[in-house]
């Protein structure tokens, strides 16, 4: 079998009407597991809301924060969600630019994941603020008082970076959905028709619209890539700009970006398995796509591992005694279990992705991807907590494991994200219909051409054995053009 | 600040940190704390509670690490092999060091902490939004956060009547720290203005320095060369600004030092080493 | 009421209008009030020239938080006292204060103060009016009550000045000789030894003249003598031309021990042997500066280095070094404190220690005479634990019908075996003059709420008068917070008036003090200027300087009959009921600042703990935070462990002060009281309670918790927070410039 | 740079309109001292009921009593001070004793109490405004005639001479203070007012 056929990510014979029907059906009748997941998410969110109301009323002390631990899981979770948001950009923007076709069936939900994880991430700086009602002071607005935020503070950069990234990625998601909205408008009735009718912005599918659409999409993709990288670099500067051991590290920006892509890919794997099951998307989210995602994840995991080891080495061979002490403390001190969990999940577990059998076994991949995510979560925690626990000032050394309130809010954030995501996939096509059609179309052509070529070659071969001579169809090299 | 301004005053803005850097200082308040005569008795800390409306947090919150002692007397044991700590314990009063190059200042998103013309790290409570970045970035860990609405139960009537009206009572969600008794500085300045005379050494005395039974804490203005604290700094060869080669102590055995000087944060508190008679 | 009018008259004269606690045009800090018309402003009724709203005025007074009698300045703004500072005019504290002085305001503003008189009715204390209370007093102790004066007792803390005069007068009027002066933290044995060997109970200790201070358990910076004064002197001792060296010998590291150049724990109760060993070595080498009679020499002979090393557990080499230090760097000052005094052999140990002062010629040099307040009736009546034992005996023997208590809390401090609480039931009528609902007060039949130190008049003559005899003058810094409290002196006066006396001519305590002070004989004060000027001067300074009488010291060697305490195999450990500056004997446990201020050594807050040496802890298998049971023959307590090396391995220190069963919201039910499990052992020569002599056994109860203390790491982990240099370097770099 | 919010713009223009349109009914405006750039901002105060309805207009406009005669601490302290009751009684033992308000005052005096006034010009507790500094700068240091001091006081307190009980006429918010500080060279250091 040829490479194209072996690697083909989707059955090219899918009819366009069937694609429409399948995707629309997924939005109407998912499996029961979907509803269960939805209920779980709502319950988790409810816990978090209750916890947050308590915390808002009584103060940050209810989260168990204390003098050395001014930040804890809230910030770790914030970084985690920001990181997760990078996968969507990777899949839809970077892979779009480099024409990786296999992204097409899965980039929609990855993009949605970007937007929603940013929406989750964005909540955390607010939850963690002591006086959240004054949050707007971070923004540079023309104030009656004539005072401005402190532009030197990485937290202000955060505010800019996150809001820009959130609005851009939401826009990117929306733009990419316009042709699908039109399909939905044409295939639904009642309020849905009106709803999609408004959202498709009068899409008719004529040439001019397609041309503008492609241009806009490419433009946004190009804009989003540096933005994504800068956002996580800025988040890393929350730490790298400080003076604290374990935070004041030059390699933090690339390390954070790599970590972000890593956790994003892992999250995509999780959601891939989930959606595939919930919406019976086996035909669209094929094992071949999973394979490719796994390989990508593995590559990024290795980059991250490398950067992580570099960081350790730099600390180890550096002359900052505080840094070095902290590294030893991380590995041997009270946080050792968490630290080694991170090492195991982040550096060892990805090697399971080397095995094709595992890659094609969905339950294993669910477990592996969750382990990777766990690794990436505790990595963030291992950045935030030990530095605070064992910083310059030994008198204030303290180990913190959080309180119920803190854990509830952190767990609840998964509920919040899940809720948004599940509502999204119910309301919007989680598989991009027009791009899958494009994919099928291109694939069909490629296969046809290959078949064609094969036949030609066979004929030529037959001809050659029959007595040689030139190909009757002329130059075969032209066919590929 | 326009570009023109920057170009015209380029050399001014590039001033040496010892000369104040880009700050326009009127005073640079500083301390000299002699650890040889500091007994660790805690009078300073209690005086600070009395002067600065510090809430009493109670056992549970103290256990959670949420106490609000702006000035804490840290006690360290010697790392010894023998059976007994024969040189006693090590005591050090640790408060905000009012760093000249404070790490807390640049990271505050709303500029609630900034450098004053008095050379102090101001903390403006009502501007603070509680991001707590400043405390995270403080190597001394001397910033305290109002994790709860402490005022609600710290001063049951009539204890509330003791509160010092010269400074605010802080509510939850606000960072706070030692101010070198800014209200005393202000009152002393007001008084000297009222009496139409310049501020002289001894006009201002912080609550901790006032209470200290051994007078181990000396407070004053390092811009006044005649002040006791200036003389102490000079005597112990500690200079303003980051530690550079030219400002290293000529004699390493002279007692003055600043904690975490290697981080180049330019603390305003000079400690004098503890002395022990090693011959007994 | 006439009293009121007179008070007003005074206040007016002082220039302190009747604003009381109202906040005149001021900004009481609350959180945010932006609304118009939500806050109230009240003006003064009468303006006074130098009282300006918004600007604090400092008034002089005297601290009543302990017996040291430090001078105070209180900052008053809008009629509220906000902050206390030491009075620079006071020869005792020279402008400084300790944490107890600082927290005087929290005593005054304490939310748990008793605000109305209470009488026991049907087993419970119920609020009554002052009229009823005074009627009851008159009924029970008045002339018509038929009370037998000999069966009336009064128990107070250390008391001096005019209060003391009134108490003596009252008891004299009743014909009672039962004035028990109980003070848990005392220097009684030291005082007795000083009286016997120096001829003066409270000699002046010239730390600044000493080149070496050798202290056997005297926590002179903490709870021994006059701590603020001592700390000031200590600073001089360290900062002098030559830096003095402090050697501290004690079973548990106190704050003073923490500052020592050499800290050593001798086996508890053997400090006397150590002192004799040092003396023997010194005399052996002929280093003594004062001759020693052969009789004493003979006694000393037994204390050769080998024996002493064996008895005390201190290496001979160290003993030699201490001895040579004393001789090389004379003059020295040798002190003895609680852990030595309060042993069964306390007197003899202290005498042995005092011997060192005598043979090294310290008397008249580093130990000098103090001036005594010329009027004996106003001198401090210093308390101890002997009177506690006497009181307990009187109670159990049912020798008292009426008991007045003031400024002391025997129910809390007395060991359980003395059964003071039960004994009180034998007393028909108990009257407590008290600010707080402490254990003793709540056992009373009649509770009379008194003014705080910031509301009342008073005079205090400190027992330790380091620089001339002065009287500390206590004046109100603000109007009483609670309308139903009264001054102790006022109540005493009205009690005296029940039988009619010379005091009938005084309207109130204030006028009594004023008259008395302005009419002091010229043998006591040199008065210049008019009476009004004199009086204003007293109000301004807060102290009255007097011509004290000084008698020179007469050193006298006494026979030392030192005998080490016997071992006890059932109870192998020594219980150290340690006290600290701040908590004192537990009287400050109701002050939130004190509760929240960490112990100077263990850094524990808001509770009790037991200090153990790592060796012992390992033996018991306990670590920080684990609970242990400390059992003596008289009871047991259970508390958490703090493990550190600053304690003798055979000792367990449980701090005094916590374990209140009453005493307001901050103190009640917090921690344990080690005094409760003390055995009733008496110091043999003085009859004081030997509080450090109780032997205990310690067992782990296999329960753990988090020890609530300040500080994460116990060591600096290579950081340069506190650096140490040797004093020879210090001498070169700083003293020789 | 002066920054004016929309609300202030509206209220200012309304005020200007009122001044232009109703010259006949509006009173003569209090002159602004020439050495001060006045702070900008208006506020419509609430009615604050006081224990005694003190007529400022009677005392200030009719009797021409100086502000600092009664608010005597203004030049010496951060608070201006409510006059002590004895000061009121100094005049009102003799004057207007038949009026009900004075009788009420006399009642207080005889009881030995002071009226519990409600604070009108209140700033949050984290604002440490000081009257002393402002009076010093704008009156004494500027050699401004003390008898016209109400022109200075009025910048923040409005035209008290037209009020009975005091009303809040200026917003007294940070923008109001800040603009005046910028215009008149007041300190810009946060800790000067907040601590």
C-alpha cells in the first residue's frame, strides 16, 4: 500500500452530505456519557463557586495562604490553563501554516479548548486577588485620580497579554467557524436557524467570500503564533522577573512555551478520546490522527524534558547557592513526592507514545494523556510552591498543602472549563465540516492521482516487458503538477 | 517625562545609586541595629503592635502562618555538634529593610508600593489590590498580608479605643509592612515645620527604637552626616547603594553588614555582628 | 458626688477637659466611611490650651505591670491613651520599656475587665450597685460587724507607696497582722542572702563596672529584679571600654542565657557546689582578693575539681576557665536567680555563690549600696512564696473569717497540694479588689472592680532603687472607661472611714496623695517653690525624687552548709517552671499582645509547651509537637514538646503563665499551669516554696500536633542573618580606635 | 494634565448654565483668592440632620465671624475641630437666649454634655488630610488676609456662609484633591495623605 493510503487520516470516500449529517447529528444526540460529564462539570463548578463566595467574603486566609506562601495553587493553576491554551494555536495556526492536513478534523475543538482554557486561566488572577473588586486598577484607563498602573510589573503585562490573546483566539475560533455556521443555518430549523443565521454573517460561499476568508484566516494565524509564544513568555516573566531562587531563571520563557505546548497536546489527546466516544466520531477522529498527535506530543515532550534538564544543570553548575539549595530541597525535601511525580509523568510517561500499539489503543491513551496533564500540573505547582516554601529567608520556611477552599476552586476550574467546552461542542460543530470536506476532497484527488500513477506505472511496466518503448500518455512527470 | 527631558538630563538620570540614583531624596531614613546588645526581649515587637494598629490574629491563624508582626525577633540556634549551645541563641529583629533598590516595588501592578522621597518603601493600603507579588519577591519575607478581616475580632470593645488614629486600620486583601513609623516621621516633620526649624537627629524615633531597653536600635537619616546612624554606617564602612568593588569594606572584620547584601537590594538596615567571647 | 467634683477640679487644673472617652473631633479609625453624616463628632465641653484634637499629648505616670516601677509617658489623644513609652526622667528605666510596659494599654482597655461590683448570691456572682457593695462591706467588716480583727487577712502582691500605707492602716485599725504578700516571681532567697552577707537586701548591681558577670540562673534581663533597668545596664556592660563577658549557668536557657558568651547547664540544684568549686580553685591558686578564714577554707577543700565535675556535670576544664576568668578580669559580678534560689538548698547555694562576690572583692565595687526610701511605711513590701504557704496554712487551719485580695492570684499560682481553692471555702467573707475575673477574684464573695493603672492615682516605691530613692507617681491618663469602677485607694479610704480615722478629712485618694506628697517632711524631699509648682512638677515628671538613706554594705562571710539535692529514681527529671519577660507569673496571660508575642527562646505563642533536650527527646521518642505527660508526686500536666539543646538533659521546662481556668477570653483554657503540680517542698532556711525542686517523670502520650510557634527553620542554613565575631576581634576593631 | 470626568463635566456645565441663566437669583459668588488655582468639582450634598440646626449663614454672613474663630484648631492641627460648647456659651449665655435652638444648646451645657454632631465633610479613614498645612500654605505663608479666610475654606467646603447646617458641596474625592495639588504645587507623594 502506498504511503498516502497508509497514512490517510480519514476515509476519503465520505460523502459530503454524510459529513454534514454526522456532525449535525453529533450536536443533537450524544451518548449518555456526555450528559454525565456535563453534570459532573456543573457539580464541580458549583463547589468552586461556593468556595469562592466564602473566600470573597472572609478573605484569602480561607485558602490557607500564609506569609511565605502568598501564591500557591491558584497561580499554578493559572499557569496550567494558560499553557493548555497553546495547543489550539499550535494545531490550528502553526499546522495550518505548514499545511499539515491531518489537523483538520480536530483543530476546531483544540481551538475551542484554547479559548476556554484562557477563560479559565483568566479567572485565576481574579480569584487570587485580595481585593478583586479593584481589579480594574490594573488596566491603564484615564482615571480621575490621575494615576496609572505600574507598567514595570509583569502582572500588568499579563493583563495585556491575556486579554489580547483571549480576544484574538476567540476571534480566530469564530472566523474559522463561519462556513460551518452557514451549513448549520441551512440544515437546521427554529431558533437554531436564526442563531446560526446571525453567526454566519451572511455567508453564501461565493468565491470572493472564500478568498477573503482564506486571507483573513491566514492573517490571523500568522498573528496568533507570535502572540501565543509571547503570552507564555510573559507569564513566565511573572516568575523570571523576580529575585526568588527557582524563579529567577533565564530559560523560563522557552521552557514555559514548551511546557505549554506539551500540556496542550496532552489535553488534546484527552479530549480527542472523550469526544470520539461522546459523539461517535470514530470516522472523523481516526486512529491515524491520534498517532500523529501522539508523535507531536512526544516530540514536544522531549523538548520540554531537555529544557527542564538544562534548567537543572544551569542551577547545578551555577553559583547561586539559594537556587541550588532549592533544587536539592525540591528533590529531597517535603515536596519530593510531588517533584518526582512531575519527573515521572513529564519525562518518563511520554515514552509510552513510542509504541504503536499503545498509540492506537484509546483507553491507554486516555490514561497516558491524563498522566501527562497531571505531570504538567504539578510541574507548575513545583515552580510556584517550593520557591515560596524555601526561599532566601529560612525563618519563614513553611510547607503548604492548601485548604479545602483552595482545592475546591482548583477542581472547580476543571468543571468550569469542561462545562464551557461541553456546551460548545453541543452548540457548535466540534469537527470542522468544510475542512473535513476539503480534506476528503484533497485526499480523494491524491489517491486518485496515485492510483492513476500506479496504473500508468503498471502499464509502463507492462509495456516495457512487452517490448519497451515510450509511455503512450507522454510525460508522466507532468501528472503530479 | 518627555524624551527631551530625558536627553537633557541624561547624566542626572544616570546618577550613581549611592547618590540616590533616579530618586530625589529629601531624607534617607535608615537604622543601625547592634546585635551584640540586642537581647531578643521582644519589646520592640510589642511596641510595634501598639504603635501601628497591628491586629492580634489568634492561635489558629498564627498556626496557619498568618500573623502580622511587622517586626519579628527571629531566633536561630547555632548549628553545633556539642550538647549545648554554649554561645546562647542568635536573635535578630527583622523588619522591612526599606531597600534602596527594593524588589517589591517594580512588581506591584498598581504601584501601591513605591519609593518615597524619604528613602522608604511606601505601601499605600488603599491602592493595594492584593496581588501579593511584592511579598513573593521580598527576600526578607517581611511583608504581611491581611488574609482575613482581622480588625473585626482583634479589637473587641473597648480595645478598639487604643487604635492609633494617625494611620489606617487595614481590611482584608491588603498588604502591609513596617513603615519606619511613617506617622511618627510625619508628626516630627510637622512639629519642626511648626517650630520653623530643620529636622534634626533625634526628632524622629521609631516605636521599636524608642522601646528598646538596651538602645540597640538607632534610627536616623543617612543624608545627615551628623546623625548617629550616619556615623554608625560610616564607622562600620557600610555605604548606600549596591555592593561594588569600590564599596567593599576595607576591613572584613568590622562588624557592620546588611542582610542579603549580595542580592544588591541596598537595605536601609545595617546590623552589627553579634560578639562572643570565644576565650571563655 | 463630691468625689467627682474634686476630680473634675483637678482635671481642669491639669488641663484635661471632661471629654472622657468621647472622641473629640477625631478620626477613630474604622474601615471606610464615606457617607455624609454617618460618623459622629463631639467637641470638648471646655477647651484647654494645650490639648488640641488631632495632636497627641504625653503625660507622665508609672507602670503597674510589674513591681519594677518604671516611669511611663502615655500618649493621650482626644482623651484616649494610645501608647505608652518609658519616661526618660525615670532612673529605673531611662526612657525604655519592656513588652509588659508596652502592653499596659491592653490591660487597661481589656475587654474582660470587671465593670460592676459583684456579690455572691446563691452560689453565683451577681452584679450589684456600689451602694449595696459598700453596705455589705460595712456589714461584714464595719464597726458593727463584730468581726475579729485577728481573723481578718489580706493578701496582696508587692505593694508600696500610699497604697501600702492604707493597707497597713486598715489592717492596723482592724487589729490584724495577717498581711500576706505573695509574689510568684521573686528574689526572696537572694534578698535574704544579701541581707545576711551584705547587710542590704537590695544592693545595687553595677553591671557597667563589672568586666565579667557570672550568673547562676539569674535571668536578670527577664524576670529577675528590675529587668528594664538591668537591660540598660547590660548594654553599658557590653559597650564599655572593654566588652564584658557574661557566663550563665542554668538548667534551661533563659533570655539572659541566650545572650551569654558561655552558657552551661549544671545539674539542677548543684549550682552551689559549682560555686564552691570555683571558689576553692580560686583560693587554691591564691587568686582571691579578700582573705578567707580557715574555717571556710576547710569547708571549701571538699570541693576539688574532680568532685565538683562529678556533682555538677560541668567539665573541670570549664570550671577552671570560669575561675581564671573571674580572677583575670576582676571586678566581676556574681548573681543567683530563680533556678538556684528555689531549690531545697536555695539559701546555701546562693550563699555559696555570694561567697564568690566576697572573695573576689566585688562588694563595694560592682555591688554597691542603694538608697532606701526614707519613709519606711512606704517602702515596698516585697512578696514571695513563703506567704503563700502561710496563707494556705491559715486557710486550711480555718484561721480567717475575712480575706481581702488585691493584685495577686494565689488560686492560680498555688500548687494543687496546698489546696488554696478549697481552703478559701473556709473563709466566711472574701473580698477581691480586682480589674479582671481571675481565679481568685471569681472565688470571692464580693468583687469590687477597681480602676486600671491608667485610670487611678497611686505612688510606687520600687524595691530596687538603683539611682537614688525615687517614688513613681501614677496618675490617670484618661477618665475611667467603665463608669462603675473605683480606685483601690478610694475604696481603702472608705473602708478606713467606716471606723473613723485621721483619713476622714480626705475626700478621696487623690486629695490624700496630694496632701501627703505636698507635706512630705524636709528629711525626705527638698521642696522648692510653691505647693502648686511642686505639685505641677510631680504631675509633669511622674516621679518624686527623694533624699534616700544609704547604709554602706557590710560584707560578712557566713558558713556555707551546702548540700546537694538527693536523687530520685521514681521521678528522675527536674521540673523547671520557667517564667519569661512578658508573661511574668501569668498575670499578663489576658493581654493579647503578650499571648501573640513569641516566647523569647522557644518562640511558641498562645499556649504551653515543654522544653526537652534532644537526647532526652530521642530517649522518649518524641519530636517537636508531640505531647508528653509530665507527672510529679502531686499531679500531672500534658503538653507539647519543643526540643532544643538549650536545656539540661535531665530537666524539662514548662513555662509558667498559661493554664488559666478563668481570666477572660484570651487566657482561659489555654495551655497548662506547671505550678499546679509542684510538690510542697520548702527552701530550708527561708521557708519559701522551692518551686524548682519538684522532680517529675516524663512519658510520651503518643499524640502529636503542630506546635504553634514562630519561625520555620531553627538555624540560619548558611545565611548571614546573625553573624558572630569573637570579642578579641571586636576589641581590636572597635574598642581601640 | 487636568482630567475631567463626564459626570463632572455635566455637573460643571449645569452649574455654569445656572450661573449664566439665573444671575438675578444667584448670590454673589465667593471670590477665589488670586494665589490659588481652585480645585474643580461640584457635589450635591445630602441633608444631614444635626442635633441642633446650627445656622452658619447667620454667624458667617450676618455676624461676620471668622471661620477660625470657632474652628480654632484648623491652623494648628489636622482637624479643624468642632468648637467646644463653652465657646458657644460664651456668647449665647447672653445672646438670643430665647431662641429654641439656643435653649437646646443651653440644655446640653447644663447637663455637661456636648452635642453629638454628625460629620459632614468626611473623607475615608485612609486619607489623612490636614487642615494645618493647607491654612499655612494658603493663608499664612501667602500673606493672605486672615479675615478673608473663608475664601480659602470655601474652596473645599463650599459657600458655608449661605448654609445653615453644613452641606457637602465639593466631591472631596481623590481626583478633586489631586488636581488641586498639581495646579498649586502640592505634594504628589502618596504617603503624604495615605498611610
